[in-house]
C-alpha cells in the first residue's frame, strides 16, 4: 500500500521542496493550507497544481482569532503569535491526518529561519501544544533535529532528508535547481501578522474593540483609516481600494459613502457605536471631499450613503 503524508503547506519554496522530498520517498502527498483574514491559500493552490498533489483548504478564522487576541506564548516581532498559531494548526492537522488514515505529518519549516518560532525549543514546544511529540517531520532540517518516530519506525529514510539551518535561501535554491523546480512564488506576501504596518493597525483595533471580528479586520487592509469615536472611517486611495471596499462592505454593520455629483474616493464607516455615528458621517464626508481633486476647496458638496443607514449629507 502506498505511504501517505500530510504536509502543512503555505505554497512557498520551503513547503514545495519539503513536499518534493516526500514524493521522492514514494509518499502520496496531500497539502493542507489554513485560511484566515491574515493569510490565504492562493499561493498554495498554484503550487499544489504544479506539484500535482491533493490540496485541502481549511478555514479557521474564529478559533485562530482567539489565539491572535490572546496568545499564551506571546507574540513575535509584530502581532504574530507563531508558537501558538503553529501549535493550533498542527493539532488540527493531526486530527485530519487521523481521520484520513495518513501515515506521516510534515512541514517545510527550517530550523533557525525565524528566531521566535523555529528554534529547537520552540519546535519542541509546538509539538507539545499539538499533542504530536516526535510526530512532526521537518524534511528540510530533519538531520539537525532529533529523530522522529517516523524515522525510527523506518517509514522514511533519514539519510535522504536534509540539514538546512538559518535564514539563507541558498540551500533551498540549490535544491530547487537539483529538483528542476522553477515555479516557486516570491517570498513576498504571506502572513499579515508579520507585517509591521498591519500589526500596528490591528493592535490599535484590538485596543478600541477587543471583540472585533472578521469584517473589521478585513477593513484594516484597505485605504486611509481614521477613528470617529468608536467608529472606524476608511477612505479609498485608488480604484483598487475602492473595489476592495465594495468587496468587504457589509450592509449589516457599515455604510458606504460617495460624492453625489463628482468622481472621487469611496468611504466606508464601520458602525460600532450609534452614539458616534453623526461624528463619523461628518468625518467621512470631509475626508472624501478633501481627497477628491474635483471637490477639495469647494464651498459645499452633497454625498449619498447607503447600507445600515441611508441618506444624503452636505459638507
Ligand atoms: S507567520 Fe502567521 S501563519 Fe505563520 S505561524 Fe506566524 S502567525 Fe501563524
């Protein structure tokens, strides 16, 4: 019977190489990618198609958000709770592995690549949190780590695994060349929780609204942001922002505004407090008028708004 491996998979070069190492040891590899407002599965979808391996995509926003707000092992450099996040992901992966009768669980992590979560102690701790001690294989750095149960049981040949360590990408690029892999995506993008600018916005949001959920977090990705009391005002900077605001817009919790007679940016008010609504509407109208080159400096313009509330306002 063919051996089966499940790999927690971001779609970047490390996870592609780790999957390829497993394929070369005759495993049928299934990739597992988690999705939240902070990271998506787009890169991973492309990479799994190229690798011709099965792909499971799992949405984990609700549970993951609890960890982001209150991580028992703290944050890395930004708002990234990598140790608890990985512990949680591997715990879920372990369950999926059992349900599907998969023999081995792996990840593309490299020892020492990230100081907070990929040192030896942290890797051990993550296994403990996940309830998977010695049962997470890291093919790219396995030779620098204690033997896993899979190696001891003879399921996989340790000699064919690698000994990468540290931040340099050179060994990975050399291995990609050896394997003739040329389709890996750029390292840019990835998890927004490691982005300093986004982390600042997120921290600020949690200070205002500890209960914030997905819609408010998605709004942090777009446009110019202002507070009006407890309500967030967002103004699009360009066409892309305007489109993103339309995509994120919810008529249950927000209003959208635009100039009635001129082109200009779209604005969104997320209504967390009815008491602060008039203040937020006034601020949004002022900002839209200011950021439209057609209306800046005019005496008065009309704006229309719709969504949770509907009407016209003058500014
Ligand atoms: S970088 Fe983001 S997704 Fe990855 S472990 Fe850290 S918090 Fe989780």
